[in-house]
C-alpha cells in the first residue's frame, strides 16, 4: 500500500479497518484528562472491559458456593485449565492437548528446561541469542549451574554482525551446524524483546533438530502478536506470559506448549505436582506420580481462578477478532508507523530503527535507537500523552497493537515525535 503522511489518510485507514470496533472494548488510560496514545502493549496490554465481569462472576460464585464452586460454579474450577485451551491452540498454532495456561513465564521456562535440557558429557551446550531478557538469562545460567556447568563453557550467545542490529537467520543456522556435536538445547525468543526481531521459528527448529538438539522458544513478545505454528513447525516446547499482547492483566497466568510427541513420553523427567497427575485419580492421594497425557502433565498446582477469569476474558476477544486478522492489520499498522518515522528521519540523523524492516521478521513493535537527546525526546513524548517504553541505553520501543491502537494513534504519535526530535 502507498502510505500518505496526513491525518486524513490515517483516518481513511481506520474507516476501512474491519477490526476498528475492538478499540472500544478496552479501557485506555488517560494522561492529563485526555485519552493517551498507548504504545506499550508489548509491556502490559490494556484491560478489556469484560475482564471485570469475568472476575466478578468468579467472586460471586465463590461467595455463593464456597468449596462447592469447584464443581458447581458456572465455569467449574476443577476444569478451569481446559477452558482456554482451544483459544490458546489457535493463537500459537498448536493442538488443545499441547497448550495449557499455568504458572508464570519464568517458572514455566524452568519446568520445561528440567525436562528438555538434558545435558550429556558430549552434548551439553545451550545456544541462544545474545541480550536475551534478563530472566531468561538467569534461568539459563542457573539451569547450567544445576547440572554443573558454567555459562563460559556451555552457553553460546549469538551476536549480530558488526554494525548490524539483529541476527541474520543464515548466521543462526550456521552457528547451529558448527556446534552440532555439542548442542543439547537451542532456545530463542520468538520476538526479541529489545530489537523486535521475529526469529525464523521453522528454520531454527529444523536446523536444531538436524543437529540433534531440542528446540524451544520463549514467546513472551510473540504470543498474540505474530502468526505462530508451533505444532506444524515441530517446536519441542514453548513458554509465554499473558500480560503483554494477551491482555490478561499484570502478573497474569502464563502458558506453555509441549509438542504432542513429548506429551506421550512419560519417561521424561519432570518436576511434578498433583495437578499434573492423572485427573481420574487425582483425589485418591495415592503414591506414585502418573502424568496426564499432553502438556497438562506438567501442571503443578490447582488453577488460580481469578487470574484465569481475566485470561478467559482476553481469550474471548482473540477468538472473536481472529489472530490471522489481527496479524494482517498489525502489518499495516506497523508499516504505517515505519513509513511515518522514515519521513521524519529522511537525513538519518535523529535515530536508527533496530527492528527488521521486513514485515515477516517482526511483530508490531519498532525499537527506535536514538542518536541524540534520547531521554529528552522520551520525556517530551510522555508529557504529550504518549505512553511508550524506554530501554537503556537509548532505545524507545513503540508497539501499536492491532486490537486497540488506531492508525490515527500512529499518526498522532509521529506528529508528537517529530516535534520532540526537532
Ligand atoms: C516479559 C518477559 C519475561 C518476564 O518474565 P516473568 O516470569 O513473566 O516475570 C521473561 N522473558 C521475556 C523474554 C520477557 O519478554
């Protein structure tokens, strides 16, 4: 599409947008009494107006039924983890038996690594991107320690080439081949939180498998943001959080995917709890853990219902909007943002966009590396009602989210940004 730098054009795109009504289903924060331009759905997604209803229904059922709510509430608490499966399966491209909402992201990452990082004398290395999110780095470091390795000897972190801001797929694949004999686990972000790069999941997975390694992904910034096909791509496992693009609220219940071929492998070592035990005899309190088939066999504890209710409110919206439609709009919305930014930066002196320009290699986020006055520009944005995100040393991340951001939002942001940088 040929974009134009005008409010009228932005509004014409909004008019044609078949998803435009979803914006009114969200509560958008105000700044100085005016609706903000909220571009931080990559950090905390906005609250759907239906969330309160879902949570209140559980509070009501708890009030009315007490413990009986486990079986007799409108969404019986005993089975709550099942209610989001179909929706999650569509969002990540898996089967319902391969996905489950549980715990928090970093907890799930550890649980998955317990089962899928199985170092041997010969194969003990983990290969990942450099500059992974801190929590992931801590998980890798301490999992290695747990098995008696240091990061120096066993963690391979791939850096972009000199002068480049993100990894080339060909370089990732080559590194996998070069380390093939020693790799136990290849693990990448789905979308890199800092650069916004969407890694090539099928290519990395195939290369990892050819090398004889297990391949997992942290989808924190990918889930609900980009098109995923975890089952078809043969990914071994994945984890994600639900407070970013999934809009399930601060500290929301997270999720995990385990490919069905592993879901039937009951020999896999795992850290277990009663919610992962065969549900037919869960309440017999017998000795001897018998995992349920599928990812459900990795659950530990009984389900957090209030968090789960907020999560279901979000799932309902994703079901209605459809992830394919959202991704299609997202490409246009972020493409428009990129176009407007490039208009401002014609002589390339203000900033550099770190995120790949190929829409196949990114989600909705663009990471703007400021070449001058980064902090000042960011403060000015904030004063003018833009809620964006600052990352040291000088990166402003902006993420127009197709569910609730409009083309007009993007246009107005660019206007304010232009005034701020000049
Ligand atoms: C947001 C994010 C986290 C946060 O971890 P929690 O366990 O949810 O606190 C971890 N890793 C990545 C890549 C993230 O983007």
